[in-house]
C-alpha cells in the first residue's frame, strides 16, 4: 500500500504520496490551511483516495533536537488526525514521525538547481518538502 507524507505548516500542508511499492515519493498537492478540523479532513480524504496505510508527518524539531512552537502545533494536528480516524472508523492506518530539520532548505536547493523561478518555488516549496520527508522515510524503512 501507499504512504502519504505531510509537511504541516501554519499556512499550508505539503502533501506527497509513494508509489504502490513504496519506493519513490511524488508531490501531489499543497493544502491551504483554513482550520485544523477541515485541514485534517482533507488529509484523510487524500489517505482514502490514494489508499494509504501510513501517514508520515514531518516533525519540526529545533536544530538542538528539542521541541519548538511549530512542533507543538504539528503534534496537535496529529492528535486531530488520530481522533478523526477513530471517529470515522479508519482502522489500520499508522502515523509515523520523520525528522524534518532542514527539509525546506533541501527542497529550496533542489528547485534552485532545477532553475525553478523564485515565484514558482514559493508555490511548491511545501509540496517538495513533503516529498523529501516521505522519501527519507521510505529510504529508512527499506
């Protein structure tokens, strides 16, 4: 089954999915944030659509490895996802953490190397970060 990767930010959520064999990650969308309940519902709709068995969430630790303000927000989003999965009967889906330190920097470098315009980079940076988060996870478990 597929895995779905999330880069949860304050304004957007970058989303990537794996191929059915769990070898490569591809960016699929960026969700504009409107509220934690609706945002988590959109994520779960994608989990169903792509028939995913695992949600891989980027964990935004500080460079020292400690929780930051954003870490707390992402943990809250995970709790909302877990509650929604329980209340809607979505069983068998696990949520995994993946350290996301420097993924946005890495994503920016990849796009600069690919000669993507600054305006376009801003539009897809979160989706590309989700790809890196998910691909790192896939490489780690293989």
